[in-house]
C-alpha cells in the first residue's frame, strides 16, 4: 500500500523581521501565499525508514534523517509508539535551497502521507503541532492558501484571497543558506533599532480584494538586503524581470529564487521568456496562487 500527497511551494509577499531573540530565532510577520509549484511525496510500507528523491535538484536533497520528510515520519511514529517503517519518495519540483519552502513542503507532505498510511488519524491540531516542531515554514505547507505567520512564523492566521495572482519564479544558479541570510540580516542591522514586525494592512487588503496592482505596491521582504549582500547577482535578475513588465519583483523568502508579480498569464509568460533569455538565472517558471495545502492525491 502507498499514499501520495501533493504539497505546494510558497512565496512570502511580506516578510517583516524583528531583531534576534535570546533563542536565536527572530519574530516575524510573515504573509505566506501558496503557489502552484508542487512536490509529490509517496509513502509506501517498508521494513525500515528510507528516503529517495527524483526530479530537478534531487542530488542536493539529503536522504538521511536530517531530511524533514524523515523527521516528520519519526515525529508522528514517536507520538504514537509506532516504528517509523516506510519508504518515502520525494518527486521534486520545488527548487532546492530556493526560499520557497521545498524542504518544509516535503516535511508536511510526509506527515500527511504517513498519517494516512499508518491510520493514525491525527487531528489537524496535532499535525500542526508536529509541523511547528519541525520548522517555522512547515505548518503553512500543511494548510496552504494564504496565511499570516507570527512568532517565528509557525503561528498561523488564515487570510482571505479575493482572486488569482500570476507569478514568475526565476531559479538562481546556486542556493542560499537560510541561517546564513539571517546572520547577514543581523550583521547589517547591528547597532540600529529594529522595529517589531507588523503585517501591512494595505497588503492584507490587496490580497482580500484580489488586486494585483495594490499587492505589487505593498510587497516587501526585510531579508532581501541580506540576500543581495550575499548574492549580489540577484540584483541583475530583479532588474530584468522589472524591465520585462513585472508589477513587482522581490527575493522569495531567504532567497535566492526571485519572484515577479505579473498582470495576467500572458504577461507572466513574457516575463519568464525574458528572464530565460537574459542569462541571469538558470530557469524561470510560471505559477498561480493561491494553491491548496498538503493534499492526498
């Protein structure tokens, strides 16, 4: 028997970052939007826990117990007194180390798949609790749609979205470490007062109305200067996308994927083609949002 779960990537349309906390994390006001690029996680009965991966960037995915999919299986099994015996296969389509929560998606997908395979019938609340233990972005990968994440991003409030948004994602030639980007954020902010992170009401209103122009005017990412400091070439990619007609361009999360908001599907295709032709990224993908969270298929 096997179970397959499809789980989306995310873009942060607002990422407001507070100063470092005593535990090393940062308080966030993190507005997540799930987008239609997906990993598929298939979990099959097996004698022991193992992880395999296929698809773009598969060689960069760890296949040991540091993989969030494996950690999700172990966490659920541990709570229920079960042996975490399963073969977890990740069919990868979300960029690896790209700031789009691909690893978090795999953790959420494996958790939902193992719950179905093992018949543990965990409640939504228990699944979200396990997700929060696994990482700040994992709970949103479970729920999808749109949400405001507070705390370190794991405490979610669902948000209304009044329409469809069209995106282009430009994949960089190398990855960026999220911890390294946060360290650079701390370094750049040293000696300055960093305000408490607060969600933008203009941005929340734009999402609720489905207003692309208003959303474009309101998107922001406090980690973008740190990502650009570590990966200056991303500025060229952003410039190309904006010159090609994007309503807005920003680094996605901790990067290095860059995200461009387009008026419609046709505009998105034109922007993607300009990015591919520019030589400033290794690929460009078109996707729409919002998208559903982890779903058994």
